[in-house]
């Protein structure tokens, strides 16, 4: 049966009232050798707890037989559900699909290549229960190539920390635990899944990190190379602007516009005075060019602010997204 297509913003009705304690969301793209061990390991980590859980594998257009294997594994494991995407979309859309289909009150994400250790899951859940909205893993002993992976990642982590103001050591770690409400209203684009802590922080979430184990890839190949670094940096720019301007574009661009226009008018008046008051030639004055540039950029900044305001309103109102997030409502229940 074909399930109706869900956009990222439409929360799956199944997810509205969580039925389970935990959903473990795993994006799978050509991980056929890892899959059996992965599912077994996740089961091992959770079956001795008294939690109701599901393992939700998102097959992101695999071509190596992972899809057929998932079909078999769902027969073996009653806790396993698989969502098969129509083609390869990338890790972020795969995770978004997982979030939309997850039915748990808490959501764990991890990679499907066994680089994250499923045995860490209970520890993350325990931390979440201490009152956090997001617990992110920190691969203290990361087992990846030094030059192409660790170095870019160190730089990226530092930069992301500086720009977003969220101080965690390792943004790239997929092993994370979330409260379901937190991800329900978060939209993911590009490679934004690694910025979930930052996005969550903008939404006012309580975030912490926990050192987790990390293993070298045993099977298959990494789907990424150095190119990812640049995409991550571009996404970082998006986050930077979202954090700064999302709900008040006019405050930023309007102010710039007013300053530029005012300076332009001021210098323009000065030049007018020189020309008509003092009879000087002003045609060869660089200041004249500056006046033109200041006034035209000023007007543009101002218009950009206005457009930003309109777009921002459309963004929030068309999706019914309030500009605030409620943590809880306290009632006198008598
Ligand atoms: N992945 C995916 N779609 C993609 C690329 C990757 O679902 O287009 C999955 C992949 O199967 C793995 C996880 O995302 O479970 C992380 O990928 P990978 O291990 O290649 O990244 P790395 O650990 O090298 O950063
Ligand atoms: Mg990996």
C-alpha cells in the first residue's frame, strides 16, 4: 500500500500522540553488511530495559540489497519498521523522514554503519530523562581519517560553536537523543541535520553532550568526502542568518538602510552647499560617487528589510508556526 506523501512540515498523524517510549531512527544508504548486526545491537541495548521501542530504518534509495534485507529483517524483528524512500535524497532528508514517522516520546538517531555504538543508547536516554531536550554524542576518540575528516571537523566544530553560540564539542556525531516535541516542529534542509543542536538552541531547547564510543567503519564506504565541508560551511551561513534575522529582518536591514541613506544625504547636502554656496566644481569629487552609492544601497537595504519582514510573516503564518515555543503549561488542576 502506498502511504500518502508527507512533506517535512506535515507531522505524521502517527507521531502526534506518541505510542512508544523510544524510536531509534537510522538512515540507511547501502549498508547491507552492517544491517543485521546493527539491528541486533540496537535490540540488545534496549530489550533488557522496560521501554517500549521501535527501530525505524529509513532506506535512502539503497541499491545494494539493503532494501530486500530490511524486508526480511522486519519479519524477524517485531520491533523493526522500515521506511523506504523512492530514491537517494541524502542523510538529512532521510532523518527528516525518520522524525516524521517516529512514534516514540524520545527519539534516538544513529548512523547505520556501526560507527556509533548502539550500546550507548540507554546512557543517552538516561541523560535525556534528567530534563534535557537534546543530548548530543561526543566522539571523544573518533576513528576516522585524520587529514580529510578530523581536521575539517575540528575547524567546523569551532566555527559552528562561535557562530551559533552552542558550545558542544562534536556537531557531526549522529548519535543523539531528542524529545519528540523538539523535532516535531523543526524543518531540515540541506545538510542541516548536523545543526540540529543549533536549531534546537534557537528554539530554546535544553542541550547537553555526552562522550560516546566511536568505531572505524568495518563495511562499505563513507558516503562523503571533503566536499561536505563546504556544504556544511554554506549551511552554517544559513543558520547564522536564521539566528540573527529570522524574526526581525527590518531591525537589521532597516537600520543599515537608514544609516547609509542618512550619510548619503548628509554628504549630498555638503556637496550641494559647495556647489551652490561656494561655487565650487564637484563633478570630480569621489565623495559624489560615495553619495550615490550610499543612497542607493541604503534604499536597497531598507527594501530588503521590508521584503524580509513580509517573507518572515509568510513563513510563520502560512505554516502556523508561532514565533515562540512553550516549554510547559502549569495549571491548577482542581
Ligand atoms: N546516508 C544516507 N543517505 C546518504 C548518505 C548517507 O542515509 O545519501 C547514511 C549512511 O547510510 C549512514 C549515515 O547516513 O548510516 C552516515 O553516512 P556515512 O557513514 O557515510 O558518513 P560518515 O560516518 O563517513 O560521516
Ligand atoms: Mg559513518
